[in-house]
């Protein structure tokens, strides 16, 4: 069984198939009418699904079949002396919570991290039943310089990556302004290490390479072998450097796939879209643009969201033309038989999780 959880602006698609074949897919629409931002799940606990929305976090405990009574709202001002608090299953007297822009589940599925707009970070150690505000993030010295250009008076946590070897080791991408890490679950922080990107959109680890971290950012691609303390920037052949999503080959940490465009407008706006997917075959190799292989790219195609399922060579992708996958790390792509109506061609997918 393969499950793809796809978030667009106003719904979640739960797409399942007995195998990666063109037909045989079942797609169910959930959370219609909610303003969605992101999705997260982990193969170690596939029934536990988290969806970030503009007013809080929604949890499912049955693989996305239902989302009843599992909502958490994060609010900047509450009854706890003006501190930021998290309230589960709360109405807040009609008030909206902060936007949940990023969520990730660690290999220990009880440890979950959530990031919001404005940039605040929360951790749960009980699978989302309760949350702790990690207050040190907002106190970082660079915080006064963080700003999200479309909404210049705020900023947000765009991406989170947990070290697969240590659930207390976390990397955080602030959009826009900083890359930061914590080695101890938020007790201490390291901000803007030399060579780190400032506009990180996706941070991804590798399950078999301790310390390997990949960054797809608005200011280019970067990778690290020490969980972000130092970076290298292989750009040769990468003609489009507004990078959005990154997927390393589960079978080879030096093979990498990335989606990119020339800038934000051609990445996110369907009417102006012109985005691409690149592949690097190994360390020291140049990037190769993947075209004419079954995955739509180029004019009219928004930036592709990429995800792996843990099988060497297999990558799942979604953009405004549908759901696709490759078994040979990009040599050829197949489209899933999932209803992608004309209206969805005008949408920009906001998140993708692929589970084996």
C-alpha cells in the first residue's frame, strides 16, 4: 500500500494505491473549506497525520479518515499572563489561532514539532496531546531582521527537519531570514551558521547518513554533513535557483532531486508559472534538468513538491498537473489515475507526504 497525502489551499487529498501503478488509485477529499498550509506524517506511525491550517493544527489518528476532536490552536495572548499558549479542542471564544506553517513528526512518533506565523515553535512529547512553547526561538539576535515580503510585518517557520538519529536535534528554516538549529530540543540554539541559506523552503535529512541535511531555498541549494554547522553550495548546471522542494535518493545520499524556478512569481502563480525539476547523479556532478520524461515542467507548471517513501530510486511528486512518481530517480515518470479537475490546475500544492 502506498499513501500520498496532498494539501492544496482548501482541502486534503488522501490518495492510496496497492502499488505504484497508473490505475487502481483511490482519492478521498478531506477538510474541504479549511484554509490549509502543510501536512506531516511518519512511516513509524502512519495513522497519525497532522495538518496545519491558518488557525491551528488538526490531527487524525486513523490515517486521515477523520479529524474529529483533535484540534490545537496556538495563540500569542492567553490567560497565562500574556504568554504564548497552546489550547487543545478550544474555541477561544471565536478567536483564531496562529497560522501553522510547518509540522514534522520525528522517527519517535511521540515527538512532534510545529512552527507558526509569527515565528514560534512548539514541541509535543505525547503525539500531539499537549504542547510546549520553545520560547528561545523568538529571542534569537537575528529575529529583528526576519521578514516575509508579501506580509512584511511578520514572518514564519517555513520548514522543520528532525535528525533521524536524535529526536531532540532539530533544524528550522525561517521565511525569511534565518536557518537555526537546536541540539537539545530547544534549550539552546545556533543561528545563521556560516554558509547557511536565509530563505529556506525545505529542509530534509537522510535516513542513512548521520548529519546530512539538504536545503532548498529561495537563495539557492545547499547541503551539510554536520547538521547545518557548515555548508557547501553545488550550483553547477542549476539554471533556476529559486528552489522549493528537495528529495535525496533513499538508496544514495549523494543523488538529489530538486524543484526550482527563476523566482517566486514563476514558482507559485499558475498564470505566470514556469518551473522545473533538476537531478544530480552524485557528489561533484552537475545538475541535470529533467524534461520530456513524463513529469510536466516548464510553462504553466507551478513548483513541484517532492517526497520519498524510503525505497531506493522512488520519488513521488505533485504539482498543478497531478500526482506522479518515478522508480528510477527521474529517468521516467508515471501519472497516477487521480481526478485532477480543471480547478486544481489553478492551485499550487502546499504539501505532500508519501508513505509506504
